C-alpha cells in the first residue's frame, strides 16, 4: 500500500497552481498539505482537523508589513465533535479584512469529517465593509501509515477550490504528502511536501508547489505543550513571505 | 420625539457575558441596565463594608463611578456617585434602608415595585415574589423616587406609604409649560418640581396575593399637551393566585381616565412550562419615573398577546419558544417569534437564538433602525466553555437579516474571547467586530437613557487584567480599535471590601 501511495505522490508532482492565502507558518511550509501538520493553527485552512489547542499566527505576505495577517485559532473536543473557532485580521486603516470562522468536525477513529463557516469582511478606505459568507467542507483519514483528504473550499462560490491530498510515512519520523488543487476559476496546481523530525523537539517541513512555482520551508520547535514554528515561502516574482505560529496543545 | 435610539449590535460591548435574553434587546434596554446594577450590588454585598470605583478614561464617554455599601445592624447604606468628564457633570445618590420583623423603611433614592410593575416597578416581566417591595436604586443620574417610604407587615397583612419630591429636568416651551421630562440628569434644560405621594395595602398568603395601590403625582408647571394636567391620580389593583401547577395573576391600572391591564396564566410541570399573557396599554405617557415594561408599546390602546413555552430536552438542553402579537388601534398587527435552544452542563454553555419580527416593532422605539424588509430575522449563536486548565473560551455571534437582496447591508456582531484565571490573577482577551447600516446610538451600560453615538462598524481588541487578594481587587482594561485610531480607552477598576 505504501509503495502505491509513493507512486501516486511521484505522479502528482507536476507543475500547476495554488490560490488561497496561507496565513499560518505550518501551511506556508507545507503548501497547504495539512495532512502533514499536527497543529490547530491550520484549522483555518481545513475543517477536517481533530486537534485541540490554541494558536496565534502572524503572516507577512511577500514581506509587505501593512498586509500582515494575525490569526487566532482554538479548538476543543466535545466527545466525538471537535469545535473550532477562529478569527483573522489583516491590513491597516486604509484596507483591511477579517475572517471569522466556526467549524465543527466529527471525529470517528482516524476519520474526520468537518465543516467550517466563514464570515469574510473586506473594507477599503471609509467605505462600509463588504460581507461574504464562505463554506468549507472536508473529509480526511489520518492513519499512522498513510492519509488522504478531500476538501472543498469556498463551496458553491466562484472562488471554489477542490483540494485532494494524500500522505504517507516513508520511515519513522519522515512523512511525505502530495496534493492536487482544482480551482473553479484559473489554474489549479500540484503540491508536494515533506515533514522530517530532525530531533525530538525539532521538525523541518518543506514544500514545493506549481503554478506559480513556490518553495516553502519551516522549522518547528517543541517544548512540552508549546510549539513555535517559523517558515518562509518564495514567489517567482515577489519577495519572501514570513510566518510565525505559536501553539499551545492539550 | 425619538424615545430611545440604540445600537443592538453594541449592547454587549462590555465584558458582561451573563444571561442571554431571548427578547429583542431594543425592548429591554432598561432591564439590561438593571441587571448591570444588580450585579454590582451583588458584588458589594459580599462583605459588610465595600467600596467600588471605576474610571473610564480616554474613551468617547469618559466617566468616573464611585459606589459604596455599608451594612449596619438592621440597616444598609448605599452611596452612589457618578462624574461625566465630558460634560463636567456630577451626580450623587444614596439610600438608607432599615428593616425589622414588621417594618421596612427607606430614605433617599429608591424604587418601589408593586405587583407586576405596571404602575410602579422594574422592567422585569417575571412574576413577583411579593406584593410590593423596595428595589435598589439605579444610576445616580437616573431620576427615580427621591424621598422616603415605609412598609409594614403583620401576618398576612401588607401596607406601605411612600413619598417623593425632587426637581427634575424638563424641556419647557416659551411660556414655561412642560414639553417633556428627562429621565436622566444632563443639566441642559430647565426644571420642574415633581411631588409623589402614594400608598398600597393588601394581603399576602402562600397561595394568594392581592392589593391595591393609590398614587398622586403633581408638577409645579402646566404641560404643553392639553390632555395632561399638572396633577395625576393613579390607582392600581393586583391579584395573584397559585393552584398547584397553575399561577394566575392580573394587574389593572387606571391613570386619570386611561386604563391599562396585564393578565397572566402560567402552567409549570416537570420539564414543561407554558405562559400566556395579555396586556393592554392605555397610557399615552407612562410615569416618568417608571421604567417601561417591554411588553407594552408606548402607543395608546395597544393590545399584546404573549405565548411562551419552555421544554426540557435530553442532553441537558432546553427549548424556549415565544410568539407575541401586538394590535394597535388602526394599525396592522405586529408580531414576533422567538426560539432559543440552549445547552448547559457544568461550565459548558451553548445557545442558539432565532428571532423573526416585524421591523416596525423596533422602528417605533428606535427611529434610527433601518430595514428594507418589513419582516426581519436575527440569528445568534453563543458559547462558553473551558479549554484547558484555567483557560476558558467564549464566542458570541449575531447576524440580522434586514435586507435579503443585498446581504452586505445586513448587520452582524461577532465576539471571540478568552479568559485565563490563575490564583489571584484573571486575564481576559476579546476581539469584537460589528457592522451596522448607519451610525447608531449606544446606551450606557449603567444608564439606559444616556446614549453616545456608535460607529457603523468597528473592530475592537480589548485586554482586561484583574488582580485580587484579601480586601482588594484591582483591574485595568485597555481597548483599541482597528478602524478608528481615536477610538481607544482605558478603564481602571478598584474594589475594597472589609468584613
């Protein structure tokens, strides 16, 4: 089975695209393949996460400080249900946006099915904010040896995206994942990511995506229940993006 | 004249996350101020001698509050002070309450509740525990009763006499006649002297309460409205009956020639409660010192029927439903439907609230309320639960459908908060965002009649740090807006209690 998945991973590494913003260090390092992340910070990128904890994230896209996005995510388990709440604020007085979200994930063993409802606000100048409601839907399996995930972002919207991801454990402490993104508008793309435990408290995560070609890499330090992660992501035409996650896990 | 303008989205700007009311908040602004004061008095009453101070600085509405309470043998002294730093305005009030087995007496600022509160009382719609009772005063800026009152009880007999005399701010015309009377001190208008003398008597048995109230109200000036005279007489009768699971009660009121009535039927069984009430409002202008009960519009000759059901559900949940229909003379019926589903288990609480109502219900009260749809809907989802250890999370999201075609016209308020308690320390972080169609009016937390202009939308981050040990509790709260650089404030709080 693992060989089959590895073959799939290799086949999927073809140059295509990637669209939605990645506001966490983990998702920037992994190009959005959240099957390899074990952080509640990524709850804003996929509804199908079973983790609990609280995370604060900062993302400076393309080194543009005024566009810095600050995110707060928290998730708690109630029996089989994982409730995730979060908010993201980015921009300054001239232009800013907010994303409020509430997600429910049903966790049955290694299977997770989740739904997240977003209220997205965008404001330019002194005009009233524009509201939009977005929904994400996902189904994931997170086994020890391998995992897969299908998620639909911005359900029934023009910006709808379908993400199909798979992951596998190559050896102990090393995992790899690949994904394909189909975008309703514009080009989709392929992604490939790895997560390597360099030491007991240190993990290196890296990724590559197509269309545009971007590399991402990040280091995660673990100290008891705390995770601190810093990552960067390149762009073919723009400056580096920097991200930082601070996570408390329970 | 605009009776009350407010911003429903901003009602919970304060860190209070207490009772979530099912009713439309616009109809319950006075009740929310009452709740705030009750919480404050409850805190002050934890020890015999307590002082609480609060300074809201650098905000749009900077104020200083100083409140004290002293418990004496068979007596209690409350002293309240407020200073409005913008208007350079001071207000002070006190209440001395003395009690014995047969007598209660109050001196200073007080409120009296009789029966259902149709004539005198609070904004609470709940069934009274007693025939009449002296209530805590509200903000020293509010005009309540100022004078003295005494109540006597002997076995089943109850009687009270009360008097009030004070100078109240009033808008006058060129001839010195009263156009309107202010409910809050502002030192902006002229004044008129108000004198009230009243008495009530009745019986109070375990299953029966009945009594009558008679009151005379007089002003030293004529009113512009020819239908209003300087002197008003008011008579009210109340009766309540308990029959196992059934409670019946009714209050009728006659002010001058205007009748009003409130009838209520309540049935309560294990896991189920039903309430049916009928109200009729014949008062063109309510008593200036009385807080308006929510269920009656201020329109003359209006009738309102209320139907309430409450069910206990599995999984420690409950369902409440309310349907109310209001008929005005010559107008079309206005209705509202409210449903709430709540879950409460230890520290974990979740709730969902749905409100569907004719928008005119609110525009009658708040002329700044704008809606393109005759029928509006609101959704509210809230929760509060522990995360890990001493860390707690809360969220509160409200969304109002006022325009179905352009959803960006609709109003919302979203709050995400965290609280952390460790020994003597308490840290609270909140992020609040709201959007409304236009700028609107926000009622003060302590004084429902004091309003300040509220931005049509904002994103506010607040951090509250509190420390308490022994007799002292100190706290500081900072707020900052992401959209308005001038909208920042600091609030300092201090409480001292001695055994």
